C-alpha cells in the first residue's frame, strides 16, 4: 500500500493523537508523567501517556477488512494506546475506555485531534524515557500537588470512577 498526501487537502490535515490515563487497580491510583522542559507542547507540566498515529502504523499492521475498495484497520487506535503506554511508561495496559476528545493547535501551529482514554494497568514497572523528567502515582487527594495540564485532573477523576466500580474490573 502506498500512502500519499498528493490528493489530500492541505487545510484538512491534522495530527491524530491519543492520550491515556493509566489506572493501577491495586494502588487505586493513576500514573502521571512530568513532561521535559524541552517539549514543544506543555513543557514541564504533568500529563499522561500519549502519542501520534503514524503512517508506519498503517504500513506495519495488516488490513483487517476491505470495506468495498477502502482498507480498514480495526483496533489500530487501541494498538496505538498500548504502544504509547509501553514506550512512555514501560507499562502494559488493557481495557481502553473512551473519556473525551479535544482539538487544539500546538504552539508550532500544527492542528491536533486528541482522543483521550482511560486504561487499566496490566503489568510492568515504570521506566520513563528522556522526554519525561519524573513520574508519580496519584489519587484524588494528590492532584493539587502537581502542575497538571488543564483537563488532566478531570480525566484522572473519571478514570478512577470508571475502574473503581466493581463491575468494571
């Protein structure tokens, strides 16, 4: 398959990004990461795991069905969530639950569509890459101690609510 922008309308192009609040059921806390001060967007602030969908995600994953003449990749967003959680935290996650979405323009003028999810910790030990300076496991009472990206507090509270309900585990 050849991916191309030749026929794409320039004014219709966006980054597609997912973010995930990782909930640890035994700790009853969520993971937050402090972004490096060198990052373009939200330097030094505390956020959650996330990343961009890349062309290689289409090229390196099999088409799951053809919808007439249109190839489909079912579950690719969930794979992206799992990959970014592993790359940015060292943790394996499961059970993606949609939280909300936001569209914004980065400081470098790139438009972004961001889909936000709650996920449950499966296994692993936190290991952060250089684009992060620190990490913490937090619950509701810890949130005021951190300079969070706007909206993260609400996402954490929703995630705790989702995964604290006995029927959700």
